C-alpha cells in the first residue's frame, strides 16, 4: 500500500477524510478522559453543553470575539507565508497597552479609542519584531514568535505582581479596576462586548477584500504561493511579509484590548486574560484555508470548544490543560485530514 | 568554580539529549517541533512507572513515550506528508496538555530512589559522540544525511527515504523522552506541571546554533547549562525581578536564532518527500 498525490480531490473524499480524522480525535479524547477517570460520554456531553441554552451561547460568543480578530489576521499572515505562532503574546501586549492607557493616562472621552490604538500598536510591534528578525537575520518566525509569547507572559506577571499591582487589592495579582470610561459596553447581562465583536467582523471583511480585490492583495498572494516568483516580479518580499505581520499583530492586540476592557476590566495574570486564544486561533485560521472571511465560521466553532472546555473544568474540576489536549488533537486531526485528502491510496506497489 | 561547571553539565544534559534527538530528525529532513510536549509527557510517564516499579524501568518508559511520539509524528509528516511545523506544534500541545491533565496526582510526591545524575550525564555525552560517529563514519549515517540533503537522489540509489525518516524520528524521539525522564527521575527528582519550562524550545534553537553538528551541540548545551546556573545563583542576590530571570531562556533562544539564522540547514529540511515530483 502506498500514497500517491491527488491534486484535485472530490469534495466527498475531502469530507470523508475530515470526518475520519475528527472521529479519531474524538476517540482519542475519550481514551484520555477514561485515563483521567471520567466517563467519555459525560465529558462529550459537557463539551457540547454550551449549545443548549442562551447563557451557553453567550459564552461561545464571548470566546468567539478574540478568536475572530486573531484568526482573521492569522489567515492573512499564513497566506503570505508568515507563520505567526505568537498571537498569544501579541494579545497580552495589547492588554498591557490598554491597561496603561486606562490606568495611567488622564481619563478622557477618547480613552477607549486610545486603548485600542496603544494596545493594537504594541501587538503590531511585537509581531513586527519577529518579522524584522526574519527579514534581516533569517531567524525562523515560528520559533521567535513562540518565544516572544513567554516574554510577554512574564512581562504581564511582572507588571501585575510589581509596579502595576493595584492599591486596593491585597493578596491578589491584578491592577486596580479600570475607570468607567475605559470599559467596553456589553450586551445585556452577558460578557459579550459587542464593539469588539463588530470590529472583528469588519476586520475579517476588510482583510478579505484587501487580499482578493487589491494590487497589494495580489502581491501578498504571489509572495505566499511562490516567493521565488515574487522575487522575479520585483515584489518587495520583506516589506510584504512585515506588513502582513503588522496586520496580524495589530488584530491580536485589539483582541487583548477587548479582553481586558470588555471582560476583566483590569490587567490580571496572563493565564486568566487569555485561555489560549492565540493558539486556538491558529486552528481557526488553518481551518479557514487562508480566507479571512471564512474565519467568521471557524471562530464560533472553536469558541464552542473553549466554552465546552470551561464547562468541563467547572463540572469535573479538571485542570484547564484539557483545552490544550482538545486543541492539540484537533490540530493533528485537521492537518492529517488535509494531507490525506490530497492523496490517493494505492493498494498495489 | 568546579561546582559551577558540574552544575552546568548536569543542567545542560537534558538540553543536550533533547537537541541530539531534534538534530537526528532534522538531519534526515524532518523538523520535530514537538520536543517540549514529548519531554513533558515522558517526564510524567517515567515518574509514574518509577514510582510503581523501578527507576530504570521508568527511564525505559520515558524513552518509549518519546519513540511513540516520533512514530505519531512520522505517520503525519512522512506517510501523510502533512505540514511538519503544524503537526509538531500539535504534538507539543498534546504532550503538554496530556501531562498536565493526567499528572495531577503525582504532584508533590517524592521519588525514593532517583537515578544518578552524573551517570546519565556521562551517557548523554557518550550518545553525542556516538551520534557523531554514526552520522559521519557509518553507511547508515551517510544514507541519513543524503536523505536530508537530497531525498530524490537517495531514493534513486535505493535508499528508502520514508524508512530512514521514520528511523530518525523514532530514535530522536527516544532521546527526547530520555531528556524528559532525566528531569523527573534524576535532576529534580519529582514531578510538577510545566517542569520542562521551555527546555524543549531551547533544544530546538540549540540545533541551529550547533549548525546540526552533534559535537558542537555538547558545547552549546553546557553553555546554556552554565547560563541557567548563573541565573539560579544570581536570583535574589541582585535587584532584578525574578520574572526577568524566568524569561531569560526564551530571550536567549531569540538571540541565538538572530545570530545564527543563516547557518546552512539540511537542504530538504521541512520538505515532504513525494516520489516522482
């Protein structure tokens, strides 16, 4: 038996490959649940429980917001060939920028826009640094952006435990609460900070239009498909890469602003600001196949998994690492399914 | 001074083992970004087996986890020719997640009979020299290098590209597993969530710093070990926040990558092999 390339798979085959691998992932997840000592059926039920009631749906929506913003940016970055694994760190930098504007600058009517500007800017800077290292020194952005995640993590820990620690919070590691003017409005009693959601939808649409309807988008796509051809065409490869990195960093920064200004209303420990949004958004972007607009579909799907993971954590007091397991398995299933659907199985040699 | 060097070697040993594993796989043309996860899971399984049976069996179990990780990555990257970077990151997340999920009950449990650190450090050194000998002085080493440089030519000469890559991934995974087991059975010897603390990523960066040469990896690993020792020593005695020290290994990796970004990698690194293309 061997595998041979199949450049134009039928949609039925693609569907079957994805179905097969997703089932496999669910099965392996069940085995892990059993090893942990939980009935797999009960665990699956909890994983999908947020779909059942309005509160659960709001939880999904709340998690969709950062996934949408980051995922749209990553879909662009991946398409151009900048493998940004550091959205998590860029999100944290966005949160840092927002917290600085909210807590240490005089409160004005334009405090919220300023928070987005500062947070988005820091996120873009964080991603741009990795792109600069790649363009000028040839350092793999897969590793540098990943390492920058840890740097941002420790920066936030340092800030909330040290200089920015709130005056009114005694044993806890977080800053004071943001003033009223620095808080995003929410939908009713839920945690859905709708301005950020709108921003995410707009970003996905804008990037889609930019990528497929403008000369810049064309250059981006050539650079991503075939860097050598881009060079022969005289396209500025480095600048294209840098620009895509800045966009994805900016959006990840926005996501960080949304999390602290819309949900937590203060800067706190990094593990509480982001539930692995940066990593999960990679899945959203990967699933969207380099089309920012498709992230409008994939982000809610992954939002469900995060909300379900939270339900698992609450109901069974599982460590939150369970989300790492689910997203790791899902990522393996997706990359495997994508690869399998591109191949034909030949039973003879 | 002597103590510093000794601690540097002991701390450098898991980095050395893991980077030897990554190096072996990369020499055959496959990137294994799953190091951190493989080490984390191997550390846990090794610790569990050592508690239930003997530490030596624990070490073997840790190696076994690594081998299994290598095989899984092989199925995706070699047989299915999936994106190596994405598959590797998935393995990293899976290993970290599974160890954090399953290891809770072992947190804070001491290990009665740890393995000797010095002995394992010597073993790691021996393995580095063996790997050098294997790569440059044996027929199979030549096959492996040729698969990493020019798989098409190797295939034409009758070398099984897929077979060599599976071999390199499994052996390399075994070394990563040993690195994880060293942490929980000899260095600590205990288990805590996140005990690998980024060493797997350091190991991947070290492969680049060492320009894919096992003997250079020895120096690199001990250099990192010395830096970690200094970090440990200086902590508390200088007015620098502890977070800055914790962030140091990651900053170091970025620095290393920037300084040695353009060293020559194996030509076919990261490229799936497809016969007839």
